[in-house]
C-alpha cells in the first residue's frame, strides 16, 4: 500500500488533472521525488533550485506540517495522507 497525496486544484494541471496520487516511499523526499519524476511540470512548485522544499508550498502528513517533523527526511508509512497546500499571499494595498 502507498501514501495518498491530495493535490490542490491549482496544481492539478501539472499532474495530469489528478486530484489524488498514490505513491510509495519511505520519506517525503522520496515520495515527492517520484511525483516530480512522473510529472516534471510540478517540480518548480515543489522544490527550489537547490532541492529544498519551496517556501510557498505547505506539506502535511496526516495533518502534521513536514517542516516540523523532518522536512524531506520526514518518515512516511503506508496509508499516510499527504496534503499539498500552496500558500496564499499578496493582495492590494490602499
């Protein structure tokens, strides 16, 4: 069994229109690497040029923010739910 990745609407075009993906891997880094290998168009939204996680993409494993549980080295197990959540920022000023 694999982890289920929930894809937000704004990233679905980059992953073939999928709302969810089922991916096997022992860490967040391994899982995201497999997603990027299959769907290269999503790489810029997931990773910075240096390979670190993009600061405007929040990633949760079973509701825990990966930045607080090990980042790319955060362990995953079968059946985990991984949520990709782009940050919303900006707006008009008066």
